[in-house]
C-alpha cells in the first residue's frame, strides 16, 4: 500500500476534479470494504491512488428538508442510528443499519460505500429500494430503481461521486434480515416491504438487490397469497447449487408472508 | 501529517494510504494494538478515534489527520498505573493469550463512558466486534460488569 497515493480533497468539487484527473483513483469512505481489498492486493485494476471522502463536511450529516430526509454519503451508520430524524422518518433504515457489523463497523461504514459497492447482499439496499430513495451525486439525482445495473455494477460514471441519499418522509417500511453474514452463502435473505405504495425489495437473491415486480402487482390488489406465490418467480437465487436456490425461494416466501401478515394486523 | 496519540502530538511523514494499524505498530512502536484477521472481523486491532472504537486495520492513516487516537497504551495513567478496567481484567482472569485483550479493553472503555452501569446484554453488544478464542467471554463480561458504578 506504500505505492498507493493518498489524496485528501477539501471539498466535493476538488474531489471530483481529482477523481477525473488521477489515473487509477479509487474513492475511500469508511474503508470497511475497501481497506481489506487494498491491503490484500485483490482489487483489479490495482488502484494507484485513494481519494479520501471520509472527512468531507458536505458528505456528512442527516438533515430534514421539506418532505425528504437527506443523509450524507459519508455519514457512518452510527450517525444514522443516533439521528432522531432518521428514527422518526425512516425507522426501517435505522433497523437495517443496526444489523451491520458491530460497533467498529457501524462507526465507519457508510451508505455511499454500501451503494457504490453494490453487493447483492448489501443490507441497506433493499430498504433504500422500498423507500424509492434517490441517490444524489455530484452532478445528478439517480432514482434507486435505476442505480443497480448488474453484478456489482452501478449507474455511476467513472468519475462520479455519491454525495447523499434522499428518502421520502412518512412511508411505512418494514425490514427483515434472516441469517448472519457469516452464513450468507447458504441462508441470508434481506427483505424490505412498503404497503402503500406497494414495494417489495429483496437482497441476496439475485445478482443485484431487486424489486419483486410481480409480487408488487399482487400486493397492489391486496392479494397477499398471490404476492407470496409470485415472489418465487421474481427472484433469481444462484442456481449452480440447486438446493440452495430452492431453500432461498422458500425462505423468501416465508419471510414475505410473515411481513405482509404483520402489515395486515396493523 | 499530524494527530494526537494517547494525548501527545505526533507528527509523521508517512504514505497516507497505509493502515493505521501498521503505522502504530511499525512506525510508532505501539505494539499493544494487535493484528488478528486483518479483515475487520476480530477487533484485535481496535483503537479509539475521537472516542469511538474502530478497527485500525480498516483505517488509512491519512484519515486520522487532526484527530485524537487512543490505543491500549493510553488507558493507563501517566505513571503506568492500570485503569480500574485493566485491574478488573486481571482480577477476573479475563485475559489468557492476550491477543484480544487490548481491543476488548478499548471497546469496554467506550461502553463504560456511555453507560455507567451496563448489564450483561449491553456488554455483549458492545463487545460483539471483538472475538476471543480463549476465555469463552464469561470472565471478560464479568470483569466489565464489575466496573459498573
Ligand atoms: C466485519 C464486517 C462486517 C460487515 N457487515 C456488513 C453487513 O452486515 N451488511 C452489509 O451490508 N455490509 C457489511 N459489511 C460491508 C461494509 O461495512 C458496508 O458495505 C459499508 O457500508 C461500506 O461503507 P464504507 O464507507 O466503509 O465503504 P468503503 O470501503 O470506503 O468503500 C466501498 C466502495 O464504495 C466506493 N465508495 C465509497 N464511498 C463512495 C462515494 N461517496 N461515491 C462513490 N463511490 C464510493 C469505494 O470506492 C469502494 O469501492 C461488513 C464489513 C465488515 C468488514
Ligand atoms: S485485525 Fe482488524 S479486525 Fe481483525
Ligand atoms: S485471551 Fe486469547 S483471544 Fe482472548
């Protein structure tokens, strides 16, 4: 890592400029995904510079503005968990943040990192989908629906930085995570559901975090049994290990049924 | 770059992308901070940055510019007198091989600052990012609980 240059811009404008002009440059926020790979030398292409976003004031904080809650891309999970505004307006996101690692990880991990990393197992991602979050970058706003374009691929341009995430206020979303990270290869499923509008978002069941469109259509008609049946066709669990895919379908259906029943009970 | 380490100003000429863990151990001689997994899973490398516990294997040293870093060496008093928590670890036999101990102490230290009388669940949650292969955790939890006031 001694040959990786460390860049510390003072504001987002300078950060974008450096990102654009430095060959092999990689953004760094909390480092909980990146530092391990950087140290192990497993990143391809090997980065020649890291661009430190951690201390940029513009990327910090949780703010309520008009009808949205805006969370800075480099605000750590601990800040989200501790924010009264987040607790009131987006409790499902707070619940998801609480399940991410232990204190050491929550003190460093960020939404910007979770989004850019675009792991199908990223725990905040289904929640952001269920809220119809907007990913704000240095140049535009990207509806979360259009953000994940392939396995660990995002809609971000090569020199584009996430600056914030915007969430609507007053939407009722529930979140459920089944299975631990260590066991994620066999059993992890993450669901986030909104009843109104109908949103069913699921992680770890396809190459991207996805919305279960067919199940959502059924849910719109208040057809809970139909939604639970349809979700099996919406998801694409890895089918190189047959039994695992079948098991995940079953778990996904069970958890969805449980969440929708909970909504029905109020 | 400059930061504060255990209360003293440090000024260093280092590549900012190096791990804080390595700079602490190799350049600053603070070998109390241990490396276990190097992947953020074990907490052996825990240090405090501005009072919050983090894994120093996941931090680029450039990121602590201007910040306040505490390692296990910073828990004892100015003449090396052990803190109450460190004493409690000894009395309860909460350290065996000792690899996890510095990280456990720092994570527990933060808990006791926030929660003067934690219960066993609080302790378990606060230490969830710190793995121990030796003690089975019970003695560690007892040691921390004994420091509740
Ligand atoms: C022990 C451990 C447990 C974990 N548990 C979980 C878990 O339970 N659930 C889960 O979802 N994740 C988990 N993670 C993964 C990780 O903590 C999260 O993905 C976290 O949100 C990453 O954020 P970060 O700021 O640390 O990202 P970094 O590591 O700093 O960056 C990650 C990626 O995002 C890019 N990036 C970062 N910020 C931006 C930005 N603003 N704009 C553009 N690109 C950017 C970086 O270039 C890099 O490619 C765990 C990690 C560890 C080590
Ligand atoms: S060595 Fe850093 S968490 Fe294990
Ligand atoms: S005392 Fe050996 S790992 Fe905890």
